């Protein structure tokens, strides 16, 4: 049996219904990517599809357009659009339907826009392909579409190239292009991942308004439960290719019943309280490696021997709320406050290890950071927070010696740091280590994990030979990776595992300061929880100081001692996290807090 969506959240009939969908691997008969998927989407409704990476969310979303990635195929089931199964259509008919009836918005819309064609021309070409209106009519529709997403519709904006737009503007251009043909269904695949909270709120509000205005049914694919808690009408939780909990938003967030759903919610940081963030043990099993019985039982704290033997059938725990769990009703109620932690207190006496004074940073002739001053104490975590373009990463790169065009004073342990890492003594480069945002780009894909982690030891003369190998094993254990990954290359690892390798590489230099640049922005909440737990252990056990760059104020509440708020390259508010969060003095800080998604 499979989970269904019998509960009507409105009186409207579904515009799109997924029935018994199964997607398998072409080269491995009998191995499913997703199986038994059943969903119903109604006009104007947003259904959130959530789960860790590898759970099958994007596979379900693309299958609604009759598409699968290379190596996969739709083996059975139906995707009915107003009663007609689109999976039974010929390829040419499906291509005509895509964008016209079912639209898709990818995670990175910048990659979907042609960088060599102006924005206005791309929108007009879309309308040309759909055979819409005359040339004048198409241009008028293009301007109307931009106005709908709160973007300028003048000739100057239409004449820009994609690289001349901010991340939020690119997202809204993609939304405008998705809505212009007036589709019946919209599939959004992680459309706000990596955006700052203000831009994210703007994009989400625009999307939600357009869905309501035009009666579009939306499937919102994401790993960010906090976002879903604010925009979705119903929530479907996926794990290892199955929907394991489905219900109205308030049912799933106020009374989560499946242990996996609860574990995801426990990993979400809250802006209103500090949390003991932890990850879920283990990782999502890949197709072909999924256990029998309940697919979550090998990671579940409530599992019994029966859970590994019997596949759970759906159980209705409330009208419209169904769960796949053998122990439904036995594991007690869930309390959002169980993971609450005591807010950190900043001691009166601080041993300052890094002091930044009057920092001005430029790119060419453009100054982007203006007179910024702050400090960092030994064993302390200071967060740099602000919107995209506020100067967070520019400041961190200047401190790390990765950007040379700056003036001011950066004093580390009593002495001035040179502007460029190349001009700094080896000891300074060793003691300050930088962890980049994107672990896919920051690790050499030609090297094994062992070689990557060993390299700093060789570079700084810390260890070699058997001693270095033993040290690599220790570091991998410290970041919760098995010694067996030493022989693997990074393309065999998940995003969270790659980020742990990046942390292990930084630790191999025996640093005193870690500069963490948005290192959890694109990670699942469960992986983020594991990374935060690891960093907290390093801070408390080894006395490592951290400069933590992020746009996530909720995460700041759980990881940082002090926070510095940046706006337009200027420091506008600074202080202990609790004081800034609960009694912000600047309107800009209040705006950031107001735009931070909340589930409490």
C-alpha cells in the first residue's frame, strides 16, 4: 500500500495527480529510485516535498514533466493532468506540454538562462516558442511578467545580461518566465537554496502570490523544512524513495509522527532559542542499498527487530495525516522544546586573538567594505551576518589573505598580518585556515581523500609517512568519517561528506582560527546539524576560534557567541548573540530577523 492524499484541503478537484509512480535504474533491473509515490495537487495549493539529499525528491518533480535523468526510467504509474496521463503521451507531445502546462524552475536558474542573451530577448523568445501574440504583444507580455515579480520593466532592465542581475533578480526572472505561459502546475526544485533571508522571502512571497492569483498548483522540492513551514499547505516527507509522512502543514509541524520527520525537525535551528543541533546517524541509502522492512530502521532510535523485517503500511493518525511506521502511537508525543539549549554568555574577560580595525576593501576602483572593526577571542565563535553583497565573504577572504586589495589593520596574536597569504610567514598561514562554501569546488577531484587531508601536513612539515597516515585516520574519525574513505576520490562522497573532508583538511594544519564561509548553506538540515555539532566539539575541546560567515540568523543563535551585522559593506550592529537577537537596535537587523523562517 502507498500513502495517498485523500484529504481535500480545499473544495477544488486536483489539477494533477500522481498515482503509483515508480522510477527505476535502466542498468539495474528491479532497483527503484522512487516507488509507490502518490500525490494530488490542487489549484493554488503549494505542496512541500522534503527530505535529505538522495531521498528522491527531484526524481518525483522531474517525473511530473515526463522526464528522468540519464540511467533512470519511469517503470510504472501515472501522472494525470486534469485526468489525462501525460506519461502515455508521445515524446513530441510531452515536449509541447512542458512549460505550457507543467513548468519547472531549477535550483540554479542562472544556469537555465543563456549568459550571452539579454533578459528581454530571452523572455520574448519563450513567448515566440509558445506562439503567443505579435512582436509588440510579446514585448508587452514580457514587461507584464517582470512587473508581476516586482522587477523593473524598462528598456534598461530588459537590456541586461543575466550576470548583471543579483541572485534574487535572477530567481524572479526565472519565476516570470515560468508563469508567463500560465501553466497549470509548477515544479520548483530548491529555488531559494543559498539565498539570503531577505531575498528568499521576496522570492517566496512572489511565488506564493502568483500561485494564488493564477490558480497554479505548485510542488516545492526542498530540504529546508523551515521554509516549507511558512509557505506549504501540505507537506510530504520523503525517505529513500518513499513518502513516509503526509499531512497538512500544521499536522506535520505540530504533531510529527514518523521518527524521521521528528529527527529532521530536531535538526532545524530556531531564531527564538538556542538548540542542541545534532545530525541523524548514518546516511540516506542509495538505490540498491536500501534495507528491507522500514527503510529508515537502521538509523532510527525507536526501531525494533520487526522494523527490519516488515514493510510498514500507511496508518491514518488524523484526518488527512498518514504515516508509514510500525510503531505509530507507541513512541510518544513530540515537543519542540526538547532540544532547547542554554544561550551562551560572553565572559567579561576575553583573550582576543584576532583584531580587525578600520578595514576598507575594494574590487578595482569600487570600495565594497567601509571602516569595519571587530575582534575574535580565543575559543570564541563570531558570526558575520548580512544579505548577499553585504561584504561578509570579502571580509573573511581579506582576513584569510585571499584578497589583497584592502587597507586597515588585521592583528593576529599580537602582530600585523600581511595583506596577501603569499607574503605571510608559514606559521601564520598554518594557524589561520579557510573552509570554503562549496565543497564540490574546493577539493581536488583527482586526489584521494587521504591525499587531500595529508597535503597540509606535508606543506607545513607537521608529519609524513606512517605518522601522517595515522594522523589522517585520526582527523577523519574526528569529523565522523570512516578510515575507508581515505582511498576514495571526492566524486564518491555526498556534499556533507565532502564538507567534512574540507574541515579535516583545515584541521590537519593544527589551526587556531577557522574561517568558515557559508559552509552549511546548501546542506540538508540533518547534515548541517552534524557539521555544527562537530564544530562545537572542536571549539570546546581544542579551543579553536571561529569566524562564521552566514546569512542564517537562526543558525547563529545556536552556534555563535557574538554576532556582527553587515549592511552594504558597513558594520551596523554588533554584540552578544542573545542581546542582538532579542533586542535589536537597528531596523536592518529587525528586518533580517523578521524575514528568517520560523517553525515555532
